C-alpha cells in the first residue's frame, strides 16, 4: 500500500536497532566488568573494595598475635597490641592505600587543598559519616582528635607529637572543613596524618574522659567494625558496623582478635589453624609455614634500630676514636646470624631498610668497615685507634646493662666477648627487667647497653630525629651535633626527592664520622595467613607497618 | 569443734595480714617503675609534669603507708582495686579467668589421688618387686621433671605430630564442655602427675608402716579379704599424712598453675598473675597473691577438720 513502510524496511530497522542495542549493552558490560585482581586502584577510600572479582560476605576472621591491649588510647600508645584489636574500629583523615600501598587516599577527608606556600592544608570531610553511637562526624571531632595528638593536655602522652612540630594550629572553619596551619612546610605532612595511630575519635568522648582514654576499653569510632565484647588480655570480639560509610564494606561479619605472645605461641596456633591470620610468628614457624600447603607468609618491617649505645658521659666513650674502634670490631652479620632462629632481624645501617633510600645507601655501605664482618685490617685499625686514644691496655669495670629479652640476653655475652678479645674492654653484664631498663637508659645509668626501639615513619626526620638529634626521644647517649640537627630539621621540611637525598647523604657523612651509636640491625616481623583469608595485600605491605590494619576489604573464602 | 574453727580463723588473720605486708613491700622494693613499663619505649618521652599526674592518678604518689591503707580499705569493702593498665577491676578479672584456674586445680587434685594412691598401694604391697621399682622410677621422674618443660613438650608434640593446638580464649565448662576440656586437660594432667608423685610416695611409705602392725596381721588372720584389709583398715590409718601432704601440696598446685598456664597458654589466673607481675600492675599482683593466700589457709583448715572425721580419736576443743 502506498504511504506504509515496507515490511522489509521495518524488519531491517528492527534488526539494526537490536544490533545497536546489543552492541551498546556489550560495551557497557565491558566497561563495568570487574578488573583483574591487583590491577584496580581505588582513588578514594569510599571506592575501596576487595581486589578479587567475587568476594564472599560473612564469616568471622580469627586474628592472632600480640593483642593484650593495655592503655586503650590509640593516640597515647605505639604498639601492635593496640593496633591489632582496635584499628578496625577507627578511620583516619587520610590513609595509605591498603591494597596497593603506593599512595595516600582520601579517607574521612573527601578531598584536600594545599596552599602554594605549603603552610595551609584544608580538608573537606565526607558527608553522612556516623560514629558507632550514631553521632555524626563533624569538623570539631577531627580538630579535637588532632589537638589531642599535637597539643596534648597535661598527663597525656603523645608519642607522635613530634611528627607535627610544624603545625601551628588546627581549626574547624566549617561544619565539614578542617584547616591545619603550619609554621613551616613539612615534607611528610600527609604521610604523618596517614600514620595508623592517628585515628579520629569523638570530641565528646575525649571531653567525657578528661582527654585520657587509656583505661576506656570501648569508645566509638567511625570504622568498619565495632566492639562486641572485650575480655582483657584474652580476646576482643568485633562485629560489622552496619552503618559504615563505604556501602560495599566490610565483607566480614566479625573479627575475633586473640592475644597470643609474639613468637612460638602465635606460630603454634597458626600452624594448627586455630587462627586464620597470624601476626608475629617466630623464624622456625615461618620456615615450617612456608612448606605447608594453604599457608602464605610475608614479612613486614617496622622502622627500628637495634644496636649498642655507648654512654657519652662515661670516659672514654665521649672519644670518637674509641667509638669507632668498638664499631669496627663488632661482627654485626655474625650477631644477626646468631639469633636468626629466635627473632626476625636483618642488616641495617644509618638508613633503615624501611626507608626508600635504603637500597641505594646499603649497596655502597654494606661492605664498608664498621658494617661488614671485621677483617684483619679492621681489627688492626681498631687497635690503632684505641692506642691513639690512650687505651691500648683496654678498659675494665664497665657496666653492661641488658634488657631481659631473649635475643638481647643472647647478644650480650657475644658483644662482651668480642670487645674483650679484640680491644681488652671488660664489662659486667647486668640483666634488668624492661621497666628498669627504661629508667636506667633514660637516666644514663649504664656504660654500654643494647637497645631496640621503633618509630612511626620510615623517614629520616622521624628516626634520625628520635635517635641522633639533640633531645631526641631515644637519644640517651646523649649525642649532640648542631650541624646534624640542622640537617634533620631540613629533611622534615624538604619534599623534593633529589634535595632530600642530598640532605641524607650529608647526614650519613656526619654519622659515619661521629658514630653516635653502634647499629646492629633492624627488625622484621613474620606474618602468615591461611588461604581462606582473602581481600588483603599483606604480601606487599612491607614498610607500611602500622597501616592497613582496618581489615575492611578482607573476606573469608570458607 | 566450732570453737576450734573460730580459733583457727582468728589465728589466720595475722597470717593473712603478714602476707599483705610482705607482698606490698616486695612490690615496692623491687626495681622497676610501673609508669615506665606502662608506656614502654614511649616512657622516655614523658615530661616530668605528665609523669607526676599519671602517678597521682594511679595513687603511686601517695606515701606508702597511705597506699597500703587504701589497699586494706579496698579489701575490706570488697572492691579489690583496678588494674593500672586497663582499668578493669580485679573482681572482673577473677570472675572472667578464675573458673578455668579452679577447674585445672580441682582436676589436678582429683587426678593426683586417682593416680597417686593406687600406685602407692601397689608399690607398698609389692615392695621390692619389679612393679615397685617401675612405680618408684616414675614417681621420681615426675618429681624431677619441671612442669613447664613437660607442658612445653606436650604442646610441641601435639603440634608437630597431630597439627593440634587447643582452642583459644576463655571457654568455661558450662559454655562448651568439649572445648573447655580441650583447654584444661593439658595443665591438669601435668600438675596432676607432678602431685601424684608425692601422693604415691607418701602412700607407699605410710602403708609400709601400717601393714606391719599387729592389727593388720589380726585382720588377715581373721580371714578378711586382702582388699578389705588394705582399703578399710590399712589405708584409713595411712590416710592422715596423705591428707596433710595434700594440703601442703595445694600450695604447690597454686604456684604450679602459674607455670603451666603460661606453658599451655591458658588464660587463667596464673597467666594473669605473670602478666601483671611483668607489667608491675601492683593492684592485680597484690590481690591475686592475697587471694591465693586465703585459699591456702582455708584449704588447710578444711584438711585439719577432716582429721576429726577420719580419726575418731581426734577431738577439737
């Protein structure tokens, strides 16, 4: 009929339409198909999800490790015993990407701006975030949390205050806007904010408890889990937060965080699969775990110095020649090997293995005198230095204080023997309990002492600042060099990688010259998990020791 | 009898008072500072004014006599104080962890009698035979082996050969009997075997003395079965020193729980005591030591009272 489209035209058009629709649908499907595991990178914590294609929901993860939370205030402590059980309950302002570890993600802060001069950081908070008690997150809570960390009131200890020395004030400039105003630029400010302990708590919680949460076992956070029950020193049971601001997370119904002593006890529970995720197993259990099907191991690295302090207040340790002599004759690789089956430790120098600059530094330093196993030349040089200093006949009657920790007790007689054999330095080992050691070390009641301590950030401004800067938190030798202090202060301000590297080189030269302490090694902690634990990137966690402890993307395969 | 009990209770008060003085002084005299232990490596960063405030909060800045008086007041009012560290009360700790320790202790005592008495009887009746020598070998062995070592070997053996470790956490008998027994059997076995060695040796020596008595010869001559002669006549008379020993051994048992709970990782009072001691948590250590003292005194009173029941010749006035 005239005026009516031919059926063939209709048919053809319909087919074309259908094909077009099919192509559009296929294209859309391809764009939203899940990325292969490990490939996708969330640009925001609100978009975080497990890297696997089909994570399962439900189940209760059994986490085992050092978890006897004491001093429940996360702002006032510095131990895994708090982070393990408590970190899943709290969020940060910004966080290290817990799946890729390669950048800082917006967390409770949805976005931020930095002023041109680097002196003002403005954070815009996420909307719709609630604490576990239902109260909304506001800028006042963030301000209160950071004032607690940066400007603690009397009686409150803030180990990470030094990371924020550059901060002048923290101010809420709106309902959801927080401004950090700095005195000088900081090269690691965002990284400091992302440190795992700097969690956001309610302002009201702090006020109600007189700004001291040390003995408050449960206080609200905004995190993916909340406390179900606490048996102090035994287990903390966490349950899923149904109001979590990332609607995809968490996958787990709960987490049981069991306290197990570091080492063989955690290793035993791990190998028997009494726990699914094992924090802090001993080297022997680690080796055994590597041979068991279904178990995976990894090492994580706290930023720690292990070594020997020589008391500068005791003659002749104030003489750098004597310190250099001691450094030359101590066999650090041998000491590490001697305790390798009981504790995880590996070689380190002035720059620590967690520092991005370590590989470059260590490639040059590892076989230098003072870092390598002593050669005949090293020993001869040491004796010459002692002679020049007037101590060719050695020293007697030194007080060698040792903390009652197995690997330190093992090291003490080895160090004592090396010093006596090579340099005729005689000492008496005095083992003391940990509490006594802190007192003796900080008040200088020792001639030699083995030390082991850690800091928060793998950045020289933190670990050199604490260890070798005048009045540093662990500078008990005490060493003081204004030139070195200026370098450390400059590293804290520097964000240009090349300039930072140059400053580090200068610092290394000073430390090589002055030998303020004898560095033996740094620590690693061995972890293990059964193959039912998925959704995490522990295998590549590395130096992000305190980060990624929230477990929000973790799930259980069975 | 009631006058005797009252007198014993009154006499125990100075003993318990002495325990409080000894433990209070010992903790204060011991080197170490609770605030330093509390903050670990961060202790070195505490400002003097902060330390003073923390010590005041914990009651450590008061004169010692005031601290002691406050503790006695807490005991009298049943409060028992709070942990320096976590703030949970000592009463909470007792309620949470006490049942496991009590269960281990009771199982150990029962096991020690179930094993020790029969072994002692057999050893005495078969004196200087192969059975006697074997029994004596094992009693000496279990006397000599440290319980923590035996515990560690059991844990290691089960792990390496059976891939087995007991469940974690505090699981009471009424919550899950199977899991509870999995937790307590190891410590109870180790402690029970150690105590059974003492019981066996005392039973053997007691019986050897008794079975040579005239009345035992008379009982046999009358034609009584040997089982009746031994259990009804001989053992009853030999039981008094065994019961006395059991009361003393309970002290060994209490200290033993501290060791075996560590070895087996059982979250009982013994483990809590070790943790509190290492951390210089004065409140917890003081109160747990006092509690153990009270338990020891009460149990020995019960042992003494049981003599009157066992031996009609004994009257208390």
